[in-house]
C-alpha cells in the first residue's frame, strides 16, 4: 500500500500494496497459509433486505491478537482483564479452488513465525474499525459494535502512550503480538511512531468516528477513546501542526507546511474522523480548532479548473505540483464534511469543484487510476481509489444537496459492478469478497486483502445509506464508450533541427514520472511533429514540459487545419519558479494551449523559437468528453471539459432524458431529447438516462 512508504516514493511506482504492485502477490504468499476459507461462506443471502453490504470476507480476515504486557508505552483499555484483541490480516491470496489464504507482509521466517513487516497493521485496523462503526450506526448489528470495540483496543495498543513520541502510532505487529517498529523494508518515518504518519491520521479517523458510537452504549470506553484522540492530536501539535500558518515554496507554488506527513491524502482521512467527532461534541473547541487548521491545509492544495491541469483536483503531496492519485483521494469528502460541520461554505464549494470538474474528467478518461503524474501514468485501479471517488461524491451531495454529485456517485460506484477496465463485477455480494485490483490491460488480481475488503465495504455502506444512488449503480454493468483525456508521447513524433529522444534511466524524476520513461530534447530551431489520435473531435492540447527553474525560452505550436493554418499558442520552456522544498528544480508541467484544435487535424508541430525544450508528452483533452455505460438502465455522462461547449452528441440520445448540471453540480434543467444532441451548461456536465 502506498501509505506504508513516503508519499513521494509511493508516487514513483505503480505500487498499491505494502511492498508489491497490485498484480504481484506478496513475497510471503508462497509460505504456509495462516488460515484457509472458501470463497463462498456468506452468513446472509446476497442482497438480503435490499442491502449490498456483506462483511463476511472482512470477518474472515480478523484474528486474535495478543496484547503483550510490559511493553513500554503500549497499553490499551481493559488490557489486564482481557489481554487479546482483534485485527485483520493484511492480505488474502485466492487459490485456484476459490479459497483464500491469510498472509502477512514481507517474507515469513518459519523459525519465528514473524513476517518481514508483520501480520497486522494500524492502517488496516483503523479503517476496519470505521467499517464496523458505520455498520453499527446504519444497521445496529450488535456484532459490529463488538468487533469495532476489539479493533479499537488493538489500535490503541499500537499507539505510543508515553515518552517523546506519545500519540504517534507503531505501524506493524506480528502474529504473536510483537511490535515491529522497523520492518523490512523500513517505513517512513522510521521508527514508525517517531513522527506524523498516514497511520497516525487513520488512527484519528477511527477514534473520531468511533467516539459517537460508544458515547451512550459504553461511556467508559468512549472516554478512553476521547483521551486517545486528544493524545494523537497532541502529537500533531508537536509535529506538523506546529507549522500552522507557514507556507513552503515548491517549484514556485505556495503550499501549506502543516499537512500530516506532507500529504492531503493522510490529512483528509484524519479530517473525516475530526468532523464526525466535532459534529457529536461541538463543545470540544480544541478538536474543532485542529479540524479547522487541517482543512485549511487541504483547501490550499486545490489547483486548476476546466481545461487546465489538474482540472480542479486537490493535489495529494505538498512536495509535488505534478502528481495526483486516486488511492487516498478523500480530500473532497473531507472538505465537504468539515465544511458542513464548521459551516464553511467555501470548503463545500471547493468540494463541488473537485468533484464536478476534476471528478468528471477522471470518469470520462477511464476511472480511478492510481496515478496521474502528471500524465495518466499508473492506470491500475483498486477499490481504495474507487471508494475514495464514491465517498467524495456522496459526501459532497450530502453537504450541498446537489443532484449532480449524487448522479456521479452512482456512475463511480458502478466500477464495482462491471463498469471497469476488466468489464466484470469485482464485488461478490454473496460473500463480501472483492479483488485487489485491475491492471490497465484489464487483468484482475483475484486476491482480496484487508485494504480492498475495507474500501469495498465502505462503498457498499455508502450505497446502502443512499438507496437512489445504489439503484443507479447496480443497474450498470459495463462501459460502452470512454472518450476522455489521452496521452501522445513526444518520442513518437517526427523530429527535426537537432531534436533527439532521451531515454531516462528511471521514469521517476523525484516529484513526477516521465511518461514512457523518455522525452524529446530540442534546441532553438528544433521541431517535433506529433500525430493526433485518428478520428478525434475538437480537442485542446496540454504539452507536458519539463520546466527548469531560471531557464527561459519559448516553443511555438502550430497545425494545419483543412484549408487554413492555425497557430495554437506558445509554451514556456523554463520558468518553473523557485525550487524551495521540492525534491528537484525541474517541474513536469502540462501547459494548456488556448486555441482549440478542430476535428480531423492529423498532427501538430512544436518549433523551439528560443532556449531549449524538454518535452515529455502531449495531453489531448476532448472539448466534449463522454462516458457511456451499459446495463439494465444505460447512462451517458457528457462533459464540457473546457467551459466552451454548449452541446455534445451521443448515439442513441433521441427520446431519453437529459439532466443538465452546472460546473458545481447543481441541476440546471431536465429535458427530453428530440435528437442525439445533448445540451451542456458552461463548464458543466449532463447525465443522460
């Protein structure tokens, strides 16, 4: 999982599990299984009571965890009288016979029974606790409250309670209860409880959501959770929050210096817990202040807008202006929920922009890709990313009352039911099992570890809480059209005037990825002629240029439309701005050309007029983007990508109903289509059902 390394290292690779990519089983998967269970062991018939949520597989992952006594700084609630708790194994590999094997992270040492990392971790324990708390609050399932309690006891044992690191959290634990503060490979921070971390943020998420659930059912335990929440916030105030109000410079951009682990992804998950707690305990002014400060940091990382990368998204890393990832993309949900709790309409509006503008670009371009860095580089898709998208849409709809985000939530959630690159359902309603990911080529990893099971369950809980969205999502089973942002590699072009292809030793620059691990470098007078996708409609182009701080020079972009030449505009070869705290002085930056390229134009030419150009790729964005979805109730999503279109065209539109939404997701009007032409609001989107 990317959250178990530093945020920058995580963005450098296509990794979505602790030490392996989503399509590679953990090294330890070849070792003896801890437990085996059949793939179909449902306690509840599929769809019983009209619900989707089935926690059987997550239940299967749970195991007893010894709470060792005498470990300095590590105690938990009722430890003396009840020295065991519960935690989920991090992985479950699926065998050919359909059974699952629970395994840990890293290599198993048969002599000790220890794994290179561990069997259990705070990340999954905390998020599993959120699942069971939410299930209790929605369905009042007694077992869910009991399981949540045991997970929270396990989680708070991992939290360091005394000493200079009090409030921080140890990440890994072995099957015998041993804490592994420095696993193989080591975490960042190392030791894992020595500073702010993703797992500290997720502990805050779990404690914040759990307190209201236990406040009346078990007041003593609730007070313990409250104390541990305050302990965690104390660690933040000694660490990242001590920088509140200070901004860093990253390649010329101003970024907040107080985000947890320099990450909006981590901070957003903490904010979800702080919002839930503050809604229940508005009199706790200290927590409300932390909530305000952390959410201000998230809002400070929103960038772009219609037609301009990253199209209104909240960037995840304070150290990079070139990356976005779907996993951990809860920032819009955090903005919406914090805005509702603290009555900050500006944050709700930020959430509207991130979902209605960037969210629609993501959906029409293929769905919750792991990483746009800045091109769609890692196109692996996992439940974590899909759930982050669903939860952001639903939270924004709940906070604002917007019908547009509710419609988008149903479209995003259909990923679980077949509207994904594999074209198959990836959630088994009868068992609660899911998959660990889908590769860009549609290959499915049939494992179902803790993170995947947790985020699948969170989506199903959200759908069960929103019956209309659930009905829309489950009526979709595939994709009939994906017409969004595509990438053309610079090295595929025809080069002239001394331009050359440079193969980079690694795709990772330190803060972004070279698309295709190559770029084209051209001196003044050099040219690159790049072919555009065949059959394209009107598009806007965003050349991805590696800009150097202090460098200068320009490149002119032209094309020959039928019957007339067209000048598209110019891009700066340098001008990255002050490096500041960025890892590199260079900045891979998509630079939008203002002039629309008409349909049918076959190529564009870049001519370096001064200085030197280092060109990675060109992003090709349709002026009107389109996602077609098939199923019992087909749906088409049509998007004004640049703020300049007023209509689009889809095959089979005549006779259907179009709901037109503005750039914030608010319903403008509904119309009965008399032709295949679909109306659009400026910068908005239309859903045709």
